[in-house]
C-alpha cells in the first residue's frame, strides 16, 4: 500500500467520523419519548389503574393551575424587587418584597406536599410501599437538571 492510498483512507475515515459527530452535535436535548414525564413515571411506579389515572389527571390539573398562580406571583414580586433598585433608602421596601417572595415560595412548597398527599390518598394499601419508595425520589424526579429515577423500578 503506498502512502497516497493510506492518506486517502485516513481522510475518508476522518470525514465519515466528522459527519457522524456533526450529526449528533446538532441534535438538541433528549429525544421526545425517550425521557418520560414525571406524570408518566409516577403513574407507572405506583401501578395506577385507569380509574386512578383519571383521578390523578384531575389532581394534576388543579395543582398546575394553583402552581401557575403562585409562580406568577413570585415572578411579579421579583420584578417589583428589581424595579425598586433605583429608589434610594428602599431597604424596607426590599425586605417587604423579599418576605412576599419567601411566603409565596413556602406556599408553593406546601402546595406540592399537599399534592403528593392527595396522590397518596389515591393509592390502595398494596400501592403504599411503592408510594413510599417514590417519595424518596421526588426531589430528583422534578429536578430539571438531574437524572430521573424512573429506571429504578
């Protein structure tokens, strides 16, 4: 094999490798369908029946509407906080707005706890062990940057 043929094979190999590399780089984020939603993971891990899934859907709808309200209130308070930065002597106003944000965030966490208690109430006694196992993974399940624990079961 002469040098030219060797170099041509190497160049073709590198071009193929680069083409494959560019293809994978241009694909953004996880593919739809590969990463399950928390709703699907919870339903599967708790082995919900169809009637339980229907009730679960209702709980989710109510929870989301309340969550959106609180999240919007937090955003509005943050905007108000940053808009007051130009006001001299506004430390008392800042503290008041920060207390509003803190209270809204605490209310949001209590809402989440209540939501999961409602989900627990949907469970049959035979599903409670699964719920208890799931409850240890809830923080990871809703962490946008973490790994979903859906493969555990």
